[in-house]
C-alpha cells in the first residue's frame, strides 16, 4: 500500500515498530531516515528532473512513469515523482510501486489519510493532472458517503434521500452578533463530545457524529472559502503549560482557538502536527484529563478550552524532541479525533480490567475517570500497569491515592527492569501474570478488558486474553 510515512524510525527491533498483523515496515538503509529525507529535500537538488517546472500531466503520460527509477504517482489530482523517495519509504519500495504510474489516492487513504504528503513530497511535485482521473472522481463520491455534508432537504441528492427519514438537515438564522445553526435529527442522545465546531478567518465548520456517520457542515462566512475536505482538519492550539511527570514524560496543556469547540471522546486520539525544519510531521496522541483526582480536575464546562496530553520525550525521537523544544505560547496543530472505541461498551459493565504499558496508559486515564464516576453498575476496576522501572511510572501517587479513595479500584505495577529494592511484581506480560490478575469476581459478570502499549505487548496480550477465554466483545485493544 502507498504509505508516505510520518516517521522513518523506529529501528527494526524497536517497540514502536509495527509487528506482524499491522502495517508492514521494512528496515531502511543507513542514511535513509525521515530526517535524512528532509535534509535531501532542503539540499536544492532537482528531485523531479524538471528543474522546478510544474507541468500538466495527462493520464497517458502518468502511465509511462511506472518504473522504480521513473515512478510518478497521482494523489488527489497532484502528481509526484516518488523515485528519489523510494529508499526512504518505511513501507518499502514494493508498497510504493503498487501505485506506480497511476492514481494512488485510495491506497494512500487506506493507510494514512492524516499523513502530510503535500509537505513531505513537495520537492517531488511534477504538477497537476490535466484531466481529472476517474479514480479521483470515485474517491470523491466515496467521500460523500462518509462525510455527506448536510444539505437543506431540497438539495439532498437521490442517494442520500434513500438513506431514510432520519437523515439530518439544518437551518440557520442570524442577528447582528450571532449566527445560530440548528441541526435537525431524530437522534435524542447527542452530547457535546459528538460535536466539533471551528471558526477560523471566514470559514465556519461543524462536524457532528450521528449514529455511526460523521456529518460535516462547512460555510464560507463573508466570501467564498475554498477548503480541501480530504484528510483531517487541523486547528492551531497554543501551548499553555508543560509539566514534568516523570524523568521523560511531560503533561502538555494546549488551549483551543477561541471559537473552537472540541471535546475528544473517551478512547480516541488526535494527531499533532509540527513543522520540523520546514516539513510537517504528524503523530497520534491520546488526550488525557488534567489529573486523575477530582480536586485537580479541570472544570468540565461545555466550552472546555484545554486539551491535555501525557507525552514521553524520546531524545532521538523526531516529533517529541521537537515538541519538547516548544516554548509556552507557541502553537501546535491538533486534528479532529479518531478512534474506534465505543462508550456503549460500558453499558451495564460490572468489571473493568485495564492493561497498560508505558504511555499506553494514556487512554486509560479518561476511561478510569469515566468508569469510576459514570457507570453505576461497575463493581470492580483493576489496572495492571507495566513499566521498565519505578521512575517510569506515570502518575503513580495519583493512582495510589485514587485506589485508596475508591475501593472499587485496584492498581498493580509490574516492572520489567526493576532495581533490587523492588518487591512488587516483575517481568513482561505473561500467562501467569494475567490469569491471576484477570480472575472474575463474579460468575457471568459483564466484563471489559482494555489493553494498550507497545505493539508486541498489545499483540501478545490479546493472544493471552483469547487463551483465557475472553471473547472478542470483551476485549478492546488500542492501536493506531
Ligand atoms: P520516532 O522518531 O518515531 O522514534 C521512535 C523510537 O525510535 C524512539 O525510541 C527513538 O528513540 C527511536 N529512534 C529515533 N531515532 C533513532 C535512531 N537514529 N536510531 C535508532 N533509534 C531511533 N505517545 C505518547 O507519549 N503519548 C500518547 O498519548 C500517545 N498516544 C498514541 C496514540 C496512538 C493511537 C499511537 C499509535 C501512538 C501514540 N503514542 C503516544 C506514540 C506517538 O505517536 C509516537 O510514536 C511517539 O511519541 C514517538 O514519536 P517520535 O517522532 O518522537 O519518535
Ligand atoms: P516502554 O519501552 O517504556 O515499555 C513499557 C513496558 O512495555 C515494558 O516495561 C514492558 O513491560 C512492555 N514491553 C515493552 N516492549 C515489549 C515487548 N517487546 N514485548 C512485551 N512487552 C513489552 O514503553 P513506551 O516507550 O512508553 O512505549 C509505549 C508504546 O505505547 C508506544 O509504542 C506507543 O506508540 C504506544 N501507545 C499506543 C497508543 C494507542 O495505540 N492508542 C496510545 C499510547 C501509547
């Protein structure tokens, strides 16, 4: 699959590397990291062979460039010469070659519609397609089904009308100072975290999730606004504070723009975007609450303005080392949320088991807060938190305080590289550790196990959970 990456690392045996079952990555040659690619694009070398000229590319022309040393690919109507990029592509040359001489938009979107290929490949831009390729047209039709922008009823197309009477519509009215948009739907339980509203310059956007569909309304306010609906929408957020949580993990607080409403649903992540020496780099992160303890909690107001992140800084990490250099007041772009965790999993839940490793703890933060305050049926919550050393444990004292305060919560720390003073549990995730930890308190109770951490940890954990007879419905694993 076409996979323009946001990273060239991890190293082959790194925990960050997607293992079997996930997206395959190939080891890159020395000197072919993402940073090396960025350097090459800045070197002034002619990467397209066109000496900076942009041309109109016909379909016939595109088809001719289908070899490794002469490979053009079209993404969303723009044609790139990706031959110089081949050796830098973490998905490998073969993956890129699948789209050689053709429209790779669909392949690209299957893998990473959030990756900033425009920025990453800007020096490889050959030009625009002369005629819209049919695949691109198909892509847009496909998109309409997912992001079927709400239209007043009269404008609803046949296909959309067929989708049934519950299809939402909207209306708006305006005073001198206020524009009110009313969305009409039959769904009763819409809450604030299913609505995202952004207002930037002259553009107004509202995204809302109704049933399992995402609807987008986008209005140019005073004059026409051209917007690319593909990919994720980003808004610039300001760094408000940065606080050490462990020796390498920090709590970042970002403030949303004044006219944005966005609440990231439990279990979902966003993408953060930063420019690293002129190239936009994007990585996923899972927002957390400001704290686990009620007295420190940020006010959960409808106009909640802050997003918190617990982020581990890797000294040689491309994104995190750049993030760590930001000063208070600097800006980071934040995407709309994504993820497939469903809050309905908590309905009537009696026992909740959380298995977290390292920063895989991040999705568990909101889950813990929500589970302990909003699920009346819940009898027991158990967190098993895997780390290398005691110093790596995120929010240890908060977790201990919370477990002391709420007797339904048990927390166990497991260390893979403890000092000799550690007298708690040791080792990696294993059948012995899990079978003891996951004993159900009640027969036939409604149970959910959530697991998140490095890919090998999560994959191994899910296998062990199946061996212990947990059903698919009872397991939620967090992955990209
Ligand atoms: P990378 O550049 O990708 O490096 C990753 C690893 O490779 C590091 O160990 C680094 O030391 C090593 N490396 C870098 N350069 C070299 C080199 N030259 N040689 C050898 N090794 C090298 N992380 C969080 O901290 N908090 C979160 O909330 C969070 N949420 C996530 C949610 C999802 C859905 C996913 C998939 C991941 C999440 N992550 C989270 C991980 C995050 O997306 C990044 O992968 C992580 O921050 C590392 O990014 P980086 O660019 O700094 O590191
Ligand atoms: P780490 O290197 O500090 O390791 C923490 C623990 O994970 C270790 O003590 C060990 O018990 C376990 N572990 C590590 N490698 C393992 C392996 N190969 N097999 C079995 N167990 C292993 O972890 P970290 O640096 O904090 O990394 C956290 C990981 O969690 C990252 O890969 C990050 O991408 C991922 N993450 C994913 C999501 C998500 O998918 N939603 C969210 C947050 C973090």
